[in-house]
C-alpha cells in the first residue's frame, strides 16, 4: 500500500501542475486531431497494394504510419519523462530533499514518469480511436496479447534509456539532449513513416540494433495481421534481452550519478 500511496502522490502532484495550464492539455489533443487526418490523406496517395514494401503489413499506408506515430510518441514521452522530472526538481530546488527520502530509486523513477506516460498513452489511444472510428482502420484481426507484450517490452526498453538520460542530467547539470537525438535517430532508422526495407542495406542492418525497429514491426504485425507471440518471437526476444541488459546498466549509471553529485556537493545545483 505504501508504494501505491507514493505513486498516487506523484500522480496527483503532476496532475495539479498540468491542470494549471489547460491550454497545454488542449494543444496535446489538438496535435493528434490535426495529425490524424493529415496522415489519412497522405495515405490516400499510396493505394493498397501499390507498394510491395507495405505488403507484409497489409498494404494500408495509413494504418502503417498511424501506428508508427502513436508508438513513437508513447515511447519518446516515456523515455524523456525521468530526465525532465529530475531537471524540474533541480530547478525548483527540491531534488536533494526528494533523494534523501526513504523512497526507493525505482519508485522515484516510476512516480516521476507516471503522468507523462499516462498522457502519452492517452494520445496514442486517441490516434487509434480516430483511425478506427473516423477513418476506417481495420483492427478486427488484432492479437491483443501480442500487442500488450510488445508494448510492455518496448516501454521497458525505452524506460532504461530514460534512466540513462536522467543520469546525464544529474551528472552534468544540463538539460538532456539525448532523448530528442535518440528519438530522431529511432524515427529515421526504425521506419516510423516508411518500411525499413526502403533503406539502403547498410542502414537496414543498423536499424536492427534500434529497439523501436522491433517494437514497430511487432506492433504492426500484431495489430494489422494478427500475429501471435510465436510468430513474433524475434521481436520479443530482442526487446526482452535489450531490457534485461539496459535496465541494470541504467540504474547503475543513475546511482553513480547520485554518488558523484553528493560527493561534489552539486546535488542541489543546476
């Protein structure tokens, strides 16, 4: 119960901060409402079956790209949440106070990221609702179990990258540049707007080390083609192994950054 109270306290705090600016909330909704029709009419330029690169995903470019944009937004928000929370605590002068509490570091990380992740989840769901209800996206064959497993593993992989970013902020006392750079590289290599098969061979190989590549392929095949976990074992294994290696390394880096900041007396500096 203590964990739930702690997470609820973080969520309530961030909700109160966000509710102070309703315009920001409206902008988040409007960005999805305007982006979805843009993607739909762009998709009408590519008729089903016109591109052999889309055949593996059902041939519908709109469904292909809206899933890519929704997942990229969800994972990018989760990746940047921890670093943004640490930076905010630095600026308002409460970071040192927060870190000396008996709250475990994983709880601090999850709690600080919770509101951003929930907001990004809402945007992703809105993308899908508009796609299905307004623009006729077909998800009748979706394999829900595969979707949930892929999303969980992808979120874990990108959460580890977010912890690395938070460690960067703690160590250098500087806004995190890593999140936006990695999100841009991921969007380029992983095939958010186009299948990776259109890339040159060298970039196709490089794309295979990007977690988003496997998350997008797994999600699209689970939603649009109904693939089960057995058919997606390559994507599941890669994301699971990436998370298993990256999360301990990221937590270790965050602990090192805290120790460094405490020894140098810069924990409360910004």
